[in-house]
């Protein structure tokens, strides 16, 4: 995709780019179904990982050819996207033949189409600690032509803390979805760090939430396939087939680790971040781990 990078625009109080607001009316009028499953995250928090796990759990045995012939971004459409080359996420979701439909979004809670709540669709929210999320997003913005320029690390660090990112503030995002969980029982809130620590345990929790009961062999097969090193090499999952992303700058699947922020934050930055974090994260019930 040639041409200039998109600029951030203020969209209903949230920084966005036009690629994710151009189809706004169709997004808001999107007709959810009771068996839809939405994977919601702030960008670079484990979206593709969890999307792939769900795709394997539901269709890995019944439609194995999907895994080798259809990229993950078509198997699990991106609700708000509107790219000339790809079409719109709403059209892709409407054309899905699968049941359930797996759909992903990076929307903050207030942008979600209301039909998902009306239909009581299941939603899986994945959250990642802010420090690692910032580092991952930085490298993603470096390599993704559909995102605003990353610039240098020092300026990016402050922009992230100020919430001047596509899809807005990390703080608003994780807290907004956490509050929703208290009133909407069909929301499973999970943490990237827990996934890294014990993927099998977190898959068990997912299955319990979704009412799935895979055999021990099937669960082991899924857990093996979604190991980070295997996913990174899988061309149907690692976004290498999408020319908007330049893996020569940075791979879409980079490290998948907890604690990589220590390789980027200076001591002064870490202290500044921790002070700022205390002022913005007031809810004692929402706790993140920056190392495991």
C-alpha cells in the first residue's frame, strides 16, 4: 500500500485514523448474532493469538483446510477496518459462513455496536500490561504503513502515556472494558501475561467460558499449535501475506514475551511512567504484572 501514512484524527473524543472510521455507519448498524464471539483488545495485546486459539478450538478439526488456505485476518474479520484492498470488516463478517462467527475489534467500550449487547454475544477481552503493550505497539507502528508514523522512542513513550494513539488511551481502554465486565456476564476478561505463563490453563478457562469440552488430545494439539514460535512461522497467522506490513522493519510477531519493556525503558522513563501510572490507574481490582 503506497502513499502517505494516515494522520490521527479526533473522532468522538478518541484519536483514530480514517481507515477505522470511514465505515462508521455500517459498523454501528452491524447486526450481531447470539452466537457471535468477539475478541476485543487494545492493539498489540494478544489479539491474533487468541483469535487463532478460538479458530482452532471451533474449526481446527471440522474445517482443517481453513488453517492452510485462509489468512487469519479473513477467518476473523476486523470489525472496524475499511481498506481499499481488503474491503470492510462489516462486509467480511456478514459473508462468514462459519458458526459461530469470530470477529475482532480494538474499539474502546463506548464504540461497540449496540447489537452485540442486545444479542448477548460472547466477548473475550485480552489485556496486556502497559509497558510491554507500549513497546509492542511502537514496533508495530514502525512497520505498519496503515498506522501513523512511530517517530523516535522518546516521543512515542510520551504519546502513549498521553493516549495520543490510534484507538486512544490504553488506560481508558482497559478500564472501560473492566467496568463493563462487572455488569455484562458474557464478557471474559483475560491477561496476556497469564497466557504466556500457562497457555493450557488459560485455554481451559476459555473453554469453560465458551461451553466447550475438547478432549485432552485436542487441547494439547491446540496448545502446541499456538506456541509463539509456531505461530510466528505460520504464514496464515503472522500477517506476512499483507503487504501493508513491512516485516523487514519489524516482524508482526516479534517476541511475545513479558518484560521486554526492560530493553527499551531507561531508568528515568520507568520512574516517570510509574508515577503517571499511579495517577491514572485508580481501580485496585484491576492489577497487571510487568514480569512473570
